[in-house]
């Protein structure tokens, strides 16, 4: 059962532009995580935001969380070719033993 | 990089044969997970473990079994492989259920 759903499914932008992808989820959560997956590789954790946080930054990444709308966004500023990857959100709710991944957004940075 | 390896990395097997995939970690993390990744389905949890000999089912556990006899090893077994089990399998580890997960490099399994 997919909890998070990323939007758009695919995104192509020019190098140097900002990329924004969104994640919506259905039930209350305690934290939300974003992961990146380069082609043919395992997922890599990017950032975790807790339900009592509204915004977090890490380098060129900015994540927001709106619990009233049950949604999160991941902004990558000044995109680079190396940012070409799939991006997944994953949600965790209290007392659960697992996080639930969405289906991902495929980001392609054009030279 | 977290110390997590998967073996084999690639395997081709025939329908009906048993297959075991191994996940090995050197981080002493309590939680270990097996996922499969298929186009259009994202990442789906097969089984997970929250300690030695403690395992539970995920959302797509039918046809799979797991074992964890040591902290560092988590085995996924397909008792009788079917073509629908052709997929890329990822192992992940975590210090706790709410924590970030660290993923292995994946095993590409083809069942012919």
C-alpha cells in the first residue's frame, strides 16, 4: 500500500534551473524522508523532516512539510547534470516498523 | 558509505528452482529490510527484521521467506522461483524504524 505519491512522475529541466518535486500522503505521519536513486544503484538518503518541522535545508536541497495538506516538496536549486536521478519520498508513522516509499519522480537535467 | 553488501549481484535462474539472496552488513544495525523494485511499482517491502530471529512480512511477502541468524546477515529465499519474481532486489539497514535507511547495491534476478 503506497503511502506517499510523488508528483510529477517525470521532470526535465535545463542545467542551472531549480527543480521542484512534490509528495502527497494519506495518513498522519511522524517523519518524511527523501531519497535519491541514480540509475542502477541503491537509494541514498537525502534528508529527513519531522512532523513538527516546516522546512529543512541541506546544501542545495530545501524540503518543506505541510502536515495540514499532507504534502511535502523537495527543491533542488541550481541543478547539475549529476542531479539526474529518481527521487523518492518515504513516510513513517509512530509505532510502525517500516517506512513506506512512493513511486518516485524521475528527474532529467538537460545540458 | 554504509557497510552493506548484497550477493550475488546478478543471477539468472529457471522457474521452479530455489534461490537465496544474501545481505551482509558491518554496521551492527538492528533493522534490515528486503525490497523489490519494478517499473511502475516503485519500491515494495517484502520482509523485514527487527533483530536476530525476529522477522515480519511486508506488503509483497507471498513466495518469499527470510532468515536472520546473525545480526550481520539477512537472507531472502525464493522457495520456487517464478517469472513474476524477476526484479531488482534491494536490502536496506537502519538503526531504528523511523531512522534513515542505507541501501545495498541491489541484486538483479531474472527468472526464465
